[in-house]
C-alpha cells in the first residue's frame, strides 16, 4: 500500500467502501421512500427532504469527495515543488 500513488490509494478506498455505501444508502432510501409514499402530510416534507439528502450525500461521497481531495493534494504538491525550486534558485 505504501508504494501506491495518492490517486491509487483514493481509488482503492472507494472500491473497498463502495458496496457498504450502496447498501447503507439503499436500505435508508427504502425506509424514506416508504415514508414519502405511505406517511401522512405531517411527515411528507421531512421524509422527502431526507430522501433527497441521502441521494445527494451518497453521490457526493462516491463521485465528488475523491476527486476534490486529489485536486487539493496535487495543488499542495505543486506549491511545495515551486517553493523548493525557488529556494534552490
């Protein structure tokens, strides 16, 4: 694991947690969708917002968090490299 690049570590971490994330989100969505469809007017708004939140949260943790973290890591590496090259010059 130590010889992998940062991008490969992120990819491995996403692959390991993918099934767990989908199962957890799926079971939560089953309950929330049943509340949306079968719940009364008093709980409809809450369950609809929670359903949308679970969907968006799942998608962002799978498809947005990794690339954003990689972007900031690469940006930090570029800053470190430029600072070391300025010190050498």
